[in-house]
C-alpha cells in the first residue's frame, strides 16, 4: 500500500511485435493483488487487450477492466495522460490505484517513456520508475535482434527480460537466446514465460527502493555481480555461437572506483558524460562515495535525463566502493574510465 505522499511506481512493458506483451498484461491484471493497477496502453499497439477483459465506463478514455484495474488508452502526449490519470484519482473520479503499468507498441523506443517520467515536473512528483520489462520472442527473438535495432534497444534497456513461447521453441534455441541476452544486458534477470504466466513479484520491485521495507535495495537494483560474472564467463569461454557483431554496439559494464571523490568531481564527470555521450547512454545506475558524506549517493539516468540524486540512509555493506553500471549504444568503457580519471586528476590538482 502506497503512502499518499509517495510517488506511485510505474512499470514499462515493452518488446518487439508479437513477443507477447498483451498476453502478459492480460494475465497480469487477473492476478491477486493487481486490482489497484492503472494500465496505460498506446492506442497504436498491434493488439488491444482481450475484449472480455474490458468494460466501458462513462469516459471513453478510461475503462475499468473486469479485474478491477483501470485501463487508459494514450490520447496524445504521455505526460498529459499521466497527469490526468493522477488528477482523476485524486478527485476520486476513478477507482484508486497504487501502481501504473505502461504498455508500449512493438516498435517503440523505451527511452522517451522514461524521459517523460523524469522530465515532466508534475509527473516526476507523482510517479517513479519501478522498472522496464521487456518480452523477447523465444522462437523469433534471435532474428529480431539481428534485423531490428528497436529489438536490441528494448533488450538493452530492460530491468527484467521475459522469454516467451518457450514451450514451443526448441531448448537449444532458447538457451542460445538466453546467453545472447546475458551478453547484451547482464544486469536484467531472465525468466521463461509460457502464455504470459509469471508471478508479479518477479517483475515489480526493480527500483532502488523496496516498497515493503521503505529502504534502498542497492544490490537488487544495481546487480553489479551479474556484470562481473558475465565478464568472467566471456574471458574463460570461446563463444563460437555468438557471431552477432552488431550486438557489440550495445555495451554494458560496471565502473568501480575505490575511495571517495568530491561532489564537484562526480557532477563534472556526469555532466561531461551527458554532453559528449548523452545519446549513447541508454541507462546509468550507481552509488557514489562522496567526500564528507557517511552514506552513498544514488544516481540514475537515461541518456540526457537524470533523476535528482538521492543520499541513502547507509551503505548496503562494508564495501565503500563507488559503483556505476552503464548500458550504452557504442559507449566505450575505456573512454568512460579515462574521462572519470581526468576529472579526478583535475580536482586533486585544484585542491593541491
């Protein structure tokens, strides 16, 4: 249950054409505990929700599903839709909801949706990004990744990856696809889904804060260990089955920095990164050791847009290392590390 003053969590469901987004959503909203969910659907989607799930209300833009959820088709800009949905909730014109799920079209780039949640002041005050859920077709996903940049980007930006149609796809093909996705985005847990059936708990709670404990769950949010495991696996094995060279465009890595740095150094580094590589910076998540602070600062960005930094209550462990996870389109790990080193050196020189 959300406190009235807390931003409501938003989950974005994306995935290529025919990958099972609508089937997943139709099953999800029938699940116990999903009654207080608002569903926002891009009206240009390839398939609407099952007709038997939808009952028309007095407003053509807002329908109450037979599960109790609220369905709102996008009529114009997403920010306007989100603001209107929240206002109608506050005026009690529609049933109360404590979660929003946005389903994108199959050809959608998730970045503009995430930008809206961060950039519009009122939307950012009322809602917070919980995570991006991407469906990948277990039968045709490999070919879609080969041919369509949108499919690659959807997978790269995900917090959760769902492999669909695994009951009719061959095991070898599914395993190969899983390994490929792990190379593109090691930080996203991968789940096999049949007919859209999956426990909601596996999809939600991907944000920094655990809604149950009201505290930061840094390990679940960063998942930095997955990047180290991926790198170790790639160094120790010859991936003869991974000849998709364009996958290498989408880079993912975890930058670690021992010791504290001044806030000016971190701000200068992040601003320089945005200025020079903003278009290539698909996702960034990190906790920073800042000089003079006992607790870490959490940062989260999508391309040129960043959430306001947040000082956490405490470090998640005795490890005080700054850790930043990057998902990029052509972003060079060596270049990013060199940029940070230059800012640290400049700051130390100015302090000498």
